[in-house]
C-alpha cells in the first residue's frame, strides 16, 4: 500500500481517522489517496464506539461537530491535499442499487477486503478469544476473520 494507496477506507470500528492524522503528521506515506486524488474515508461510527448521551449537547459533541468539521476541512481545507474526503454515513440509500453495485465490484475483483495477517482464526475457544483480543486492541491491519467451517 505504500506504493499504491487505497482509494477508499471504510471504517466500521471507529477511531481510524485520528490514526490517519497521526500517521500523516509523522511523515509516513498515507495508506489512502488524498481528497485531491479522489480518496475517500467512510465511517459508520464515531471515533470511540462506546459513548453515553445524557443531553442533546452530548449528541452534537459526539456525532455532529467532529463529522462536520472533518467533512468541511477534507473538502475545502488545507488537508484536502493530504487527507481523503471524510464522510459519516448514517444509512444506505433505500434502493438496493448500492449493494448490487458493491457486490458486482467484489465479483469483478475490483473491491477486495483486506484481511489481518494474523488470521483467519480457528472457531475454537482460544481462536475466538485471540480474534476478539486483536479486534479490541485497535491494531488490526484489515478484517479479523474467524473460520467457522472449511466447507465451501
């Protein structure tokens, strides 16, 4: 990925945007293209997936303000040249077109899932425990996979 950064990062666990910022500030090459080069970052969750909301202000602090700031700065700010376009995705369109198109890209081998090199883990107590520990560490390099059956 150093020579050919990803077009899109889809963050389903949360917390990857601050990691991308830290990675960029350390001078390392980015794992995803910049917004200027059509790079995109999509997330379904805030940075910390565990949160409490007691007042409407808490909702805005967790969901609205960080997302809005990142979306604006990644589109028109200085970070456009080095960071991907940020999008907080709350729902898929009501049609199945997005899912059909995504599956077609996968079947054409144009969309490939990155799987963490430590896996796949066996479907045993120890294997599942190690998979969850890796996921909880936030240090995965792709999807954490547990092999349930070897049948295809």
